[in-house]
């Protein structure tokens, strides 16, 4: 091997193996897991038009088998190690990764090397996988957002390969041969075109020795690539209108911008955050909050090695398109003629920094990040990216807005419901509307210089050693769970309350969702704009969490700003004012989201399943609400709902991350010292009845998607553990559902099973999306697999593999602070206490074959089968 680079101050080791392969290794000891990412610098851009999608099809074939491992063995061995395999293909690269417990790092590396060096492309398996990929293409056709993106790229680009449908057409994939795939593999899967990125709880010297052992004989010729066609400058505005079986309109606008590492791209990234990132962004404040023209809107600077696109995308009613389009271009025009405020500029930079830190919180994300930037020339470019963002000035924002975000360089796409298609609209019509908006402009929303004092206190000198979770009572009566972890300067903080959806009815369905959303829209001390603006300035975000038996807020932010963020969250929780105007805005947004959810072939069948399996029970209600109930809710009802649950003795606070526990407890006692206390009435107990039922809808979709399943036990019931093991045997890559219905029968791209449990009951459901004519075969196939658990004991090897898989994946799942916050909250609020978080793997390992058959016969009764299905038709 070549001499190891000196990487100070970055603790990453880079080695170039004699064969030309680059290896990156980083030790992270915050969790006992490791990620291995094989990064191949080949993607959609490297394909000729005749072979569009071949990189993606090859990725599907990669884990099918090797010279010494048969079909399915790679996934099965990885499951036995407690980890998972996956891959992904995008414009510039294909990568294959495995994440598993660190004690199996060597075995994981051997598996990855065997796949890379000895993969077999079997013709019979290829024919099966083509059918799976065709189902994936159909799934994408049924996704309005994905389809609109592809069509925008086709509209905006005439020469560059980004104009093509990424996965290729159904016809192309059907016609690919084994020879095509082998030629592609031999042409691009060469050492000098590969980066091996390894991150986790490992020792660098040991892992490098293993790399030499497993990859030392990997030798091929140097990779030759053809240059990517350059895109000619766009000189005229472009417009396309589409229609489909959707419930709301999708608007996408694209502008040509420079490549990702161009100096102007950094300014455009900051600009995109000011313009359309978060609640306090300009587009959100004007089009969503003030004018009520859109249900959602955002902007993004999307950059690759040789090109970039600035995207503005919104979801709205078709009748508001013209006003929204004029307003968007009006806001862009403002950026060209007036300076952004100091506050906006600093806030955008903080959000970018926060996003970067959040993107490397898990070992898999960290390994991917290193490989991505190394493929651009140097893994240290990630740090340099933040440095370049920090240098962006107000003048840079004005300059790049004027240079790149022009009407002539814009492409605009409208994807409308069938009923709203307008044949009279032309390019000239749209241009006139936009020009009118540019000339008139949009009334300027003054960027308030909000009072924000950044703490200059030095950080407490605390040990970097991770501490055990602590549970204790605060002086106000609330419960605090705190766990310190100082790996990254981030903190996740959750504030939860028992109640909510479990207490809702058909008459007020959605009241919990509406109450929480409106609580963020103004307090006695801060306006809605101040709340969102300040939280984003702190490099943070607020996520609402509404579960069947509890609800709350989770915020994640830079640890240096924890105290400031805590003050804002305390104000939101204790002093919301529920203004009528803000209440009506949030109703409209919720109604739009309910409609959007009906366009999702993933979520809507599951919603129908819950309605079918829990009729007239709160668990069957849509957490977003029902239109009739939402429209009827009054401010007085919202205030009463708030008063019912928001009391200190019903509050749980969970904090995980980079903070000092004693100091946090002191600050919480101070912030909530006057928070009201009151007894909380217990929710009405409604019996969960088991009966056979089906809810179905017909749509003009390329696939039929269905969710089917059974009522199971509550979270407190010990049957939960054998049900979770049953889930692991049935579902996931290499599980029975996947093997039988995808690998063997090629019925679907997506198929899985899931057991969830709440305070009063649980469910086990299976989801599958397939061609419409295969609906019955898919359902019968799933029910047959369910029946096997009732009649035939699982074998010992299958059982042990499932246990190891669950416990390994559990460790991987709990890498992030936000995941730990949610896990502690669920265990505490549903009655198992925080000890459950630590004891869960042990309880899984105690499950027996007999217990699995017992729960299968107890719950998987086809006489009480519930089904939710969206039936597609071509």
C-alpha cells in the first residue's frame, strides 16, 4: 500500500491501494456499529441513451449471488450478523453499503469484497429482477412529485443526460441482456473507479489489514469515461402543463446554475435557504402564511460535478397557480434589488451547518459523506464547503440572483388534476403573468431584526464519556429523562404529553394535530414569524410527533444554542394564543395535506387499512384529521383541548446529546416553575373488535397497492417480543415475504410486514404494491406466508438469524439522538419505563419457536383480516 496520508486535523485515514482503489477509514466509538460503503463512480450520466437505466438494474443484480454464494445467501448472512445490505444508484455514482454490529466488521468486509469481485449475473435471475425494476418504475409513475421532477428535467435540458428518465423505460429494462450488464460491470467496476469508505467502532490498523487481505488481488485496467455532453445556454422561457389522477397541483420551476463546487454555488445555496427553506423563509411567509396561495413551498440549490439546477417547488390548488407564479418571481426579484438582512444571512448559514452535522450523525451517513466528497476530489471538501458558505456576503446573494434566476433561463412545469387541465394556457400566457408579477412586485415583508443574543458563555468542561440515561422529577411535577452524548455538538429535546388521538372522536378528529400546529403560530411573547425565525437562527427545527396515545414536540439544534431554544419551546408550550387567523391557515394546510396523502400509493392504502381494522375507534382515525371535523372545530374547542392535556404533571421531557444534565435540569426547573398542574381524566375505554373488513378505492394508477393484516397485542403485553421476531422472519430484505413474493415470483418491488403496538392494542400488517392484474395473487401469497407461521415451527437457524437481525438493527437505529429521544418517550409513556430501552435486546433473545407459533395462532386469524387497497388501472 502507498504511504498513509497525514490527515490532521481531520481524523480520517486515506489509503490508496496498489491497484488504485481508494480507502477511507474513520473511527467513531459512540455506538458499537460499523458501516462499509463501496462507492463506484458510475451512474445514469455514464450511460448512453440506448442503455439508460442499466446502472440501476446492475445494482439490483449485485446482491443476487457470487461464485461462492447462491441467490439470497448474501442477504441471509448479513441478517445473521445483525445488519443489513442495501444499494443506491443516482446520476453520478452507484454505491453498496452494509451496516452491522462492529464485532462483525471483518465478516461484513469479506461479504462486500466477495460481491464486488465475484458477482454473478445469472440470466434466470436477471429476468426476475427486470420485473421487479419495472414495478419500481411504475411506482415512480404513480408518485406525483417524482414524476414532476423527471418531467422538469426533461423540459429544462436538451443535451445533458439529466433530461432522461433516470431508471430508463419499462421497454429498455425488459430488453437488457446478461451481456449488457456484464460489459457495464467490467467497464466501470475497476479499482481506480472505486472508493471504499469504512466508518464506525473499529481500529484503523486492523481494518486496513483486512482490506489488504480481501481486496489485494483485485486488479483491472484503468477506467475510461466519455465526457458528458454540455448543456447549451437556455435563452427562452420554457413551459409544460401535465394532467393526471391526482388531487392537487404540483408546481416546479427550475433555473440553470453552476456546478456544486463553483464559488457561485455556495451563494446560491445560502440564497435558497433564505428564499424557501423553513417556516420563516420568504416564500413560506408570503405565499403560505400571508397570501394562503400554497399548502407547501420550498427552494433548493441542487448541484452536481458538472451542472446545477435551482428548484422552487410548491403544492397548491390549480386556481391559485397564476398568483403563486407571479409571487414567486416577485420574491426572486426582491433578492436582486435589495439586500437580505444580517439576520437572514446568519440564519441561513446556521441552518446549513446544522444540516451538515445532522447528515453525519450515523456511521452510514458519515461513510457516504466521505465517499461523496472524495469522489469530487477530496473528502475534506465537506469542511471546505462550510468554510465557503461562511464567506458568502449580501452582495453575493444579489449578484447570483441577478445572474442565474432569470425569466429567460427558467423552466416551469404544472402537474394538474385531470379536472383542472387548461388547454388555453400557452407559454406566452405564463410569461405575461410572470412579467406582470415582476413589474408589480410583491409587497415587501420586512425582515425583522429580532432580539437574539448568542450566549458567550464558555461550554462547561464535561467528560466526553457517554453517560447512562437518568430519570427524575422536576420541581413542577414533570418527568425528565436525560442522556448525555458528546460525539457531535447537537442536542435532541422532546416534550411529550399523554392523551391526544386516543381521546378524539369522529366529530373532532384532527384536533390534536391542529392544536399542536397552531401552538407554534404565536404566543403571548412571540409572533409566529419570530418563533420560526429564531428557531432556524439557532440552527434548529421543530418536529411534531402525534402518536395514538401521546403527542408532543421534538426539537434538534446546535448544543451551544440549547438554552435559547429551550426558552422558545417553553414559551410555545405554556403561552400559546391560538389566534383565529392562524387557526384557519393551519386548517387549510391540513386539508391540503389530507388530499395529498390520497395521492400516495404507499401511505393511503395503510390509512384505509387502519380505518378498516379499527372502525369507530380512535386508533382508526386519521391523525391529520377528517375534513368535516376540521372545518367544524372552533377556537374555543382548541383552547379546551390544550387546557385538558398541557399541564406539568402530564409532561415528559427527554433530552439526548451534547449538554450537562445538572445544568439542563436547573434551566428546566426555572422555565416551567409556574406551569399549571391538574389531574388528567382517563380516556374512555373503547373495545377493539376483531372482524373481517375491506376498504377499497379505484384510481388511474400503474400499480395496485394494498395493506392487509390483523389486530395484535398492546405495547405492554409480552406477546410483543415474539411478534417482533415473527416480523423479522417475515419481512425485510431476505425475509420470507421478500424471498417468496419478490425474489422468486417477481410480484412486487416493495413488500414488507410490520408489527406496531400502542397502549390499548396493536396491528401486524403486510404491504405490497404490484401490477393491477396481480392483486389477488399478491394477497393470496401474503396470506399463505402468514398461515405457515401457524402450522409450521420456524427452524432454529431462522429464529437465531431473526434475533440477531433485530438486536443488530436496534443498535443501528438508536445511533441518532432523535431516535433515542423517541424510544425513551415511547417506553416511558406506554408504561414500560426507560429500562425497556436497554432490556429490549435481552427480551428478544429469550423468544422461543413455541412462542412464535402461539402468537401466530392467537392473532393471525383470516376471519378477522382487514384490507385497505388502492386499485390501479393503466
